[in-house]
């Protein structure tokens, strides 16, 4: 099992766009509280 701290640290600097095209740094999502990140794939 991989420690949660190492996974969150590795992912924290990654930036991804939201549905409006605004870039978000993943680490900012869980700075103050736990977060769930869901990736949806669009088939269209």
C-alpha cells in the first residue's frame, strides 16, 4: 500500500482545466479539507 502523503504530494502540482477552461492545481483542492477527484471521459 502506498502512503497517502506520497500520493497527494506527487499529484499536488499537476494542473488541469475545469469545464470552463480555468486551470486548477490539484493540490489546491485538498489544502483545507479532504477532496474527491473524479475524472469523466466524454464519448461524443
